């Protein structure tokens, strides 16, 4: 398969010194990952300090983003295993520079969902758990010395209730830290 590729110039000197169009030959069973890796490794793409990411587009539809030194980032509905003949076919593949926040509706820039977990470290989880345990322990003591005082609980029973409250608070804190979301 012959794939036509156009790229945007990264600066005015690039526009005059280098080719902005190329044709790549790929197998008819090639995947998009194979095609993009071939293009990236061929030194056809040019970057500058201000233009360091290219948007890969077909008919003004963003497919992926490529950077000078990292693997491509794929659109939500496009995977690296997508066959080239299905996605590109006889159309032209465009590489354009885009501003970082220009396409807010781009499939690559996902709005965080309520179940998107943050990357919390183990000390963060422990901190949440310990704080929750202390709050639960303090709440149990407060309840024992105010609301539950007329029941004349013995010291051992009070400690047991406080200990169980602290354990429940610790578990609640760990659960809260695991369910923290990007909002």
C-alpha cells in the first residue's frame, strides 16, 4: 500500500530546506502502530523547541499524537492494532502542530470521569487511613463520654469500642484514598 503523508513545517527554514510530503510503502496487513513507527524512525518528521508534538490526522480527524522521544498517544477510539487499510486507505495522513489546549473536544484530551483514579502513593493512603482512624477513635471517645455515659460501660468495654472504631476508621480511610478521583 502507498500512503501519502504531509507534514507541517516546524519553522520557516524547515519549509525551505526539507520535504513536507512523502510516500510510504507498507504491507496491506500493516497496523497503524507499524506505520507511525516507520514514519517516526525515518527522520521525515521535524520538531523544534516550541513545536514538540504533532497531531496525526486523517480528514481533519485526530488519530494520534507523536512526540520526538516517546511512543504515540492514540485517540480514544483508535488503537495501535487498527489496520492501515481500514483507517487510512487511499486518503492522506497529515501531521500538524497543535496548541496544547486548542482542541478541548479532542478524543485524546479526555474529561476525567468520576471513577478515574489518581496515582496516590502508599504514604498518601496510609495518611488518609491514620487520619480517619484518629477521627473515628476521637468520635468513639466523645460518644462514650457523652451519649453513651448513662450506660456505665466499663473501661475494658470503652477501650474495645474505641479500638473497633479506630479499625473501622482506618479501613474507611483506606477505602476513601482508593476511590479518590480527578475532579
